[in-house]
């Protein structure tokens, strides 16, 4: 049985993960989700990606502890191999979260239930996070069972809420409910129907130039990882590149009226 279903909603590809009854992420689920994201990235008709959960009350509960335990036993005989500096994960969950972060399309997590450990790490790799008001647990509880967040949590959470709060959450293994996640900045919005809101936001991108969005995401995501002068040089160079595209020329010609103001 497939763990991932894909549905087109306008220009958005909605990827729904369901692994009943517990909704845990697994190696098989990671690879299925990775393949679905790769297909959405490669499809020029897809303008954005929305990820949500398919088990009632669960987005992704966490990574399967049984699989982690088996991996721990397998590694007990010797040290794990050292990753190459700057190397991207070769497959599975690591490759999935890396692709979500680097995909040249906006990615939105519609958090409609329990979202802990690997599930939350997956949302941290997304560009926007929308949580439901009734979500009871969001966070990284790994230190409670003797490990730590190894799917990007220690690196991405400080970039979202700052080092001090991230240390508190990770070291204590804290989880929070949806409204609290909104107050401390773990998620961008808290609403009654996160999928509906995610699709509403995704519809904004349907008529916008794909190249402009791709450049904007890449430049913004790399802003804190390099010197300002290097980033500005890349931005100026990239601006010239995107101005040459057909979508930029069309968008500029159609924007004869002042841009409408939207509240933030």
C-alpha cells in the first residue's frame, strides 16, 4: 500500500502522508515522499508543494522508533561513517528534508495533527508552516529517549526561533500545542483548517513567475550562511538573470497599476 498520495489542486501538488494506525515516518515512507517531491519539482505545471497528514489527528507522529532502534543496534559494532563536508544526504529521510529546503518551488506544511521528531524536522525544511488550532503536540522530544534530532532539527530550529529557545526545546525534549507554536514562532499561522489555508496561500503563486519565486527562495535561504557582500553580489547577478525571463517581462508589463498592499 502506498504511503503517499498526490493530488493536484490548481497549481499546487498536495502530498498526503498516511501510515496508519500510528502515522510514523519510515524508511519506505521517506523514499516514497522523496519520489513524490522529486516528481513535483520536475513538473513545470506544479507551482508549489503542500504537505499534510492523512491519518486523522496526525501529520507525521515521529520517525519510527523501531527502525531507529534497529539502526542503533547495527551501528553498535563500530563508529558510523563520517559524512563528507557539505555532502547532501544520499537518500531516504535526509535527502527528503534537503530537497524540501532546496526545491525551486515554495513548499508549505499543513500541520493537521501530531507533529514530532522527524515529522517536525520535515516541516522545518518547508518554507511555510500552517498549524491547526487543535494540534496537541509539535516539537522535538528525541532527547527523552537518549538520542537527539538528527534530521536537521539542531540546525534548522535555531534559524527559526533563535538559539536560546531552540536549546531549551531540544535539550528538554519539549513539545507544544498549535496555538503555543504560533506564539513562539515555530509556525507562521494557526488556523482551524490548515490544509485549506495552505491551499489559499498556494493559489497566490499560481499566476506568478516560477523563476522569480525560485531565485527568491534560493537567495533568502542562503542569506544567513554567507557574508553579506557575497549574498548581495549573488542577488544582483541573479536579478539580472531573472529580468531576462519571459515571465518577468510579462509580469512587469501587466503590472501597470500600483501593487495592492497586503497585511503581514
